[in-house]
C-alpha cells in the first residue's frame, strides 16, 4: 500500500525531528560561539579590546594665545560665565556617564545570571531532546507512535479512514510541536546571552563617546580658568583707575611704550635685569602678582600686569619710554 499524503508528511516530520535530536546534541546545546563571546569581558568592548577601566583623563592644555582685544581678558563676569558653563556641561556628562556605567553593570549581572542558570536549562534541554528522539524513532518505525493510549497500528482495523487520517494529522502536528519546542529550548539561552552582550556593547560605545566628550570639555577648563586669572588682574586695575582718577592708556599708547622698551619683544631676556615687553624687574613684577621670569609669561599676562602697574604708579616705572603714556 502506498503511503497517503498525510503519511508522507508524518514520515518527513519524523525524519527531520530525528536529525535535529541526533545532531543537536553536539551543536546547538554546547553553543561554542556564545561561549567564545561570553568567556571574556572583551566581547563587551568595541574591536575586542581587553576590558579597561572607563574613566576620564585630563589632557594638558597649552597656554592660550588670545587676541589682545579678546573681551574675556577684560570682562571678569564673561570669563567666569564661560567656566561656569563648562562646569555645568561636565557635571551633566558625568551624571550621564554614571547612568551608563550603572546600566552596563545591570546588564552584566543579568547576563551572569543566565550563565549561572545554564545547568538547569541544560537539564530541560536534555529531557526535550530525549523526548524528541523517542517520538521521532517511534514515528519513523511505525509511522504512528502511541498517542494518549491510541496506537495508530491498531487503527488499521478501523473502517473509518477519516479517523485514521485525523490521527496521522494529529501525530504530524505533535512531531512538529516537539521539534519547535526543542529548537526553542536549545536556542533560548544563547539568544538571550547574545542580546545582552549586544546591549552591553552598545552601552560601552556610548560610555566611550561620553568619555571623549567629557575629556574635550574638561580640557577647556584650564584655559577658561586662565582667562579668569587675567580678567581679575584687569578688574583690579579698573578699580585702581577709578580710585586714583588716572586715564587708561589706549592700545596705541601701550604699543608705543613696548616698542620703546623692547621693540615689542615679549620674551626678551638679555641678562640686564630687565625682562619682557615692558622691561619688568623681578621685584616690580612681583609687586603686581607676577611669579618667575616676566619674559616667560604669556603676552596677555604681561599686558595685564603692566596695566595694573600703571594704574597704581602712573608712568613712573618707565622713566624714559613712559612719555608715550598719558
């Protein structure tokens, strides 16, 4: 007797399920690909780099060389606002960075829990594999294994062919369900671990981008603080000008003084005890808050301290070239 269409479908399902059950033991269940990804935290990081502490680093900033008329050099409030804005941005980035790191820790804990539950899932998988193999072998041999006490082989004596066909259809559906259940159990843990690993990787990339942005912001803070230090000198000079009623020299007058004193050479140091564009002595330089060799100070600092000196003493410190000042 030639097998019917339903019998052929049942036979095909049995063969497929048998192949899955026999071959799956050495492939899906062991999940070597996932183990390779989860055995090291390197999989969490882009490009497979070894795990590292994700922290911020400060980069040294060169001394700024602003234009002599830069408003931040003369406006203390403006300079302070710039630093305050950078600090607020850095604080916001640090909070976002902390949230991202906390999210990574949570994802790692969830992934570790899945790894710890592998033995229990393995037992369920083994049972499902054994059941699938048993059903597949029985179906392959008899094209009709026991179903709730009904043996398809005994149904050959039945006169109702539709009943036999119904049993065959039901058996085919059961075999397909068993194969699907086995496949889900075999892949469930691995898919979850892969998904968590992908999420960790995404969050790690986000952390690295936040870290780079934070580094850029914090690297600008020393410059902003430097602007404040210069603006404070000018702020002090402004107060002296108001108190003493002196006229503030114009940029052209200051330039004429520098040309006379040093040919406008800010780093001049000839060893004659006078230094920089305004030919400060070390003692005079220190009276206006300077430290070290005046010739090594940035031009903006030399300009600010010369202005503070003039606001206090007029052109007296420059007995010859001071004629260019009011």
